[in-house]
C-alpha cells in the first residue's frame, strides 16, 4: 500500500494493507513462508544483507512482514513487533522500558496476568509498581515518583470496563518524562486513535479480535518511531518470534476485522439493552451503551463504528453465585471459556475483587462477563432468556435441575 493510501477509510485500508498493489500478478495473499534458514547465493550478497531483518526466519519473513505492515497501517503506528501471545507482548514492552530502580504506575483494572508480571518478574528485578484507580485521570500526578518511567493504561478495564481519560493521563506522564503503554485489546487497532490520544506503545492480544477465530495465540506491540529501537532491542534479545501459520491466520483475521466488529457492536447493543431490563441485573458494564458508566468518555475517545462485543453485568446483591451458575449452565449458545474476540459467544462468572488493590469491596455482588459473538442477536436473546429462567428458580431448585 502506498503512503497516500492512509487517507482511505479504515475498512479499505484493512483489506489492502501489507499486500502488493494493482500491478501485482499472482495470489491475492502474500506467500506463507515457513522459514528458519534463508540462503544467499554468494558471500557478497550475504554480507550485503547484514543489518537487514531478512536474513533469518526469527527476525522476519514475507508473511510476518506483511502482517506487521498491515497492523501499522491499521493503527497508524511507526513499528510493529509480533510475539507468541498478548501477555508476552506486555512483558517484552515492560522489560524494554523499565530497569532496576524504576517505578511503574499500573491501572488497577489491568488484566490479572499483567499484575502477576508486576508482582513476579518485575519486582524480582527491582522494579516497583503502584496500582492506581483507573478513574483518577490527571489525578495520577499525586502518585508519580521521580523514578516513574511507565504509566500503563487498559481502557476499558478488564472485567469492570472503566473508561480511562487517556489524554489527561498522558499529559501527566509526558510532563514527567514517562511513557504511556496501553493494553488496547478491547479497542482493537481500529477502535480508537491510540497515538493521537497520547499513547506511546499500544499492545494487542491479537489472540482476540485480530485473529478473530479462536485458533491462534499472538501479541502485537505497536510503537511510535521514537520508541521503536528501545523496544525492538529487548524484543530481539528475548528471542521473540511467531510462526508463519499463525501470522497468516492473523492476517486473514485482520482483513475482516471492520466487518466483524460492526456485527459484534450491533448485537452487543441489543444484548446490553436487554440485560439492562432484567430486574436481577443492577448494572450493565458496556461503555458503548448510552447511560452506562464511562459512556461519555467512550464517545469522546473511541470510534463508535468499531465497538467490540465484550461486556460485564453486575447482579443485585440478593442474587447468589449458584443462581448465576444455573443461568450460565442453562445457556446453549454461550460457551464457557477463557478468552474472547472470536466469532463465538462466551459467558463466565467473574470476581474482580479478587484481583484489585483499589476499592475491591466495590465489586462484592456476583458478576458475569459476556462476549457477544456473530450469532444472530435474536437467538442470543432467546438463549439468555432460558438462562435467566433458570436463575429465577430458587437456588436449591436450580441445583436440583
Ligand atoms: C485485556 C487482555 N490483555 C491481554 C491478554 C493476554 O492475551 P494472551 O492470552 O494472548 O496472552 C488477555 C487475555 O485474555 C486480555 O483479556
């Protein structure tokens, strides 16, 4: 894709980025290159290639380069590095940007394994972490230390879906010489203008919507030009790399991301509105839902056409965990499983209080996480109706059913 094509609409860019142009004669998709060793015809050309990434399969192949290019075009990043999982993208980035003696400000709503990284590997290496209320916005200034090098955001947050004021957070971080790293998995590469909001490194669990079909794990680290070398050096030293087959699956997923998100978004609105009407539900945690917590900030900072299908629901405090389990067990179309972002709907009970330092008591009622997939919304509602019917049976009877 040529430079001026950045003016094209997102859906158009996703279908053309990382592919050869109109004059290309051959298959639509870039070749799937499985390679470790790359051969050179003579010593001169071997030496000439020195410094290029096209010398060894771990560093680049046509397939991984095409995916990197397409992801950069999708999000407006200067550089992309691909890792074997979303979590390894997070650990690689934090190891690249922090060293012993540094301090990290971490959103309290971060994905739990990210917290485990802070409490494990980072702590063992002399890096300290403070967890901050994701709604603090510019109030994080009071938590900044002279050695704070990274402010980590995840918006909406894992399980509780708080929307963070990224520009206000970035202004404080940048004024103190720190960088803003974002777990942007919910937004996907097209759901917001991450770099325009002040994010310096945007990380994706590509496992979710980019791959989109629940058949591969992958992470993507997207950086500004200023941070590329720092992150890439650590990325290379850790030996991060992905296989050609997974790269091809992610590239295939990316081509249809805009089209899939439009369906996830529409069905998720229908499901969220329906959940809101159920007397047992105290709160629906879905920022794209008008009136939901974080909706105004979400409207300001996200692209409404690409909302995803992941949401939460908080039950009234008199609903028991057994009743929620009965609901989940009764649904037929919502699978019980970790992860999200595939074509299929998923449902899980959640207990965010277990993973929080800031006000864990806020989340004492039973909760659900739902991923609204690509099934017809009316079928999903009928399925949830069955589930709620099971919940409405007294707990003792629900257990006997
Ligand atoms: C918000 C978020 N970030 C990161 C990850 C980690 O991705 P992966 O499972 O590919 O390591 C997940 C996985 O569920 C996630 O939900």
